[in-house]
C-alpha cells in the first residue's frame, strides 16, 4: 500500500506527536508498505530518514507565540502536483495546520481517501496562546473567544476527512462534542514496549538508600501542561516536611520561571533540560513515579512510557488521563489546577514505598495493553478499508457518526 503522511515536523528530537508519526512511518515501512512523508524543512534538529517531500514554507518563528523553528506551508499547488504524480492509496494527516490543510485539499481534489489523527486537544491553542499573561475577566473572555475559534477551525478541518482517528475515548468524545460528524475511530498511537521496559534486577518503588523518592515531570514547560500547578504542589509538599526530589525533563516558554524556582530549592530539583527520545528510558528508570498535571492530554504518551518502565502515574482527572490512570491500580488522579489536591495525591505515593510497589503491576499491565504494534494492525486495516470503498469525498449527513468498519475491528485494551 502507498501511504502519504502529512506532518508539520519530522525531527527526531521533538515531542510526542512527532515521535508517534516517526514510529508509524517506521512500522509501515517494516511491514513492506511504501510511505512518503510531506513535512517542513526544519533546521534546528535532525530529520528522521524517509522518502521526504518538503512543502514550500516561510519562517514564522518571529511570531510571539510561535516555538523556535516554526514554518508555515504556503504552496498547495506543489503538494497537489506531487500527490497526483505519486498516486497514494491513502493520505494520513497529522496536523490541522497548513501542511495538513494542503494535504487535505489535494486529496479531496484527487479523490484519494484521507484520514486524520487528532493529536492535539482542541482547547490547547487558547491555553497556549494566553499562557499566564491574561488575568481575571480579560482572561475568561480571551479563552472563550479563542476556544470558539479553535473549535470552529478544527471542526472545518476534521469535517472534510473520510475518517478521524482519536488516540483515546476522551478525545473521541471531545471531537463529537465540538461537532465533528465524520466517522471517529479510537486507535491509540501506543508506545514501543521494546524500548520502555523494567531494568533487569530493578526493585520497583524503592528509592536508593539515603535518597528521597524522585518524582519526574516529562514534557513541555508551558502553561497548558499544568506546570504552575506542579510547582505549587511540590512547594506545598516541602512545606509539609515531605522529602522528595523533583526531576524535570523538558523545555519550553516557562523554562526560565522553572529555573528561577529551582534555584531557590538547592538540592531538591534536578533540571535535565530537553532530553533526547533515545535517553528517556534511562530517565524513567532513574525515578520513582511520574507526575503529569496536564488537563489537555489526548493520549498521555509520557504516562504510558513511564508505566511501561514500572512507574506509577499521578495525573489530573481530565482529558486522556481519565482513560489511562485508574486510581489505586496504576496511579492516582487529582482535580485539574488544584495544587493542594495534587500535593495530597503525590504525598500518598511518595511517603509510602509499599504503596508505590502495589501500583507497579497495574502500571505494567496498562502499558502492555498499549503496544504500538497492536494499534498499527488496526490502522492498516482502516487504511485498507478506506482504499477499497471508493467513496472518498462523498458528503455525509449531519447524523452520520458511525465509524467505518474495517475488517476485524478491535477496541484498545486498558489493562483491566
């Protein structure tokens, strides 16, 4: 099968979305499929080897809210000509940004089946753009306007696809709630269980002698990830006399704020900065539990990787973490944006090594049910179904929400 992937980034040193696309590419190629990747020619990091087509783009890193090495694709005609000449069986989009739009429009015009995976929470743009800058009534009004605009934009994008892939049930529910009427399939990205494993001989849940338990945060340092809530919760734990070390793996717009805060807590915080994906297994194994306070996760890949490494997870009861973290089985949940509640949840595991040990089997079972190879089977079946129906681009009615039925459908496991 010939599969065209569209992604804004194919760099090997970026976060969960890019890792998922790279893992999908490699898995398809390993199974004998022919894959072409349409992406941006980013220059700040190594691009993963592939049959790549760079979509013409202009730099937009000068925008105040844009991350470094940001580009905006502009030449849709070039995308159309390339797709027409290559003749893929299916087009798989991984972003509603310009690269994805050009791929969508070209596929529609050519009559090629097109699906898209929703990697980013539709509410994330408003949280990201506002950050912590606006306060009070101004912030509430800003969030409302940006949220409505983001939902309308993404509804228009996903509403033009033949199928939409949601990496978790909560994301599927969110897409339906915002008015997406295309068939929605819950197919997680999963993780590579050959990379994220228990270290041989490792005793789960036990910190080294004379060393406080290590709590890991792994992710972007930005407001929408709940970083401010995490810092306040840790500060409260220290004020209670709870001994623990915070390990931070990541970078982002709040990095300066986190560094200044860590400077006032010498010996209690380890800042790793941006950690390469190849080094993350070792980071997970060096810690005792993961704290992920983000209310906007669409899958929670960091949480799954941590569980595969034997770590319980403390998260918040919103977004995909509700689907993933089962309190008392593989971790605990707190109310989003509540530092005291998060501190209480962390304290229950931090102060009790036996409690950590009891959660490890559940964490491992949850991760085993999210092997990326299993979900690749489901995705390939969906590709084959779309390619065989011959109805790409047909309009569906407003109540046509039933998912397409690929051969032998299987629901994602949850370790229960």
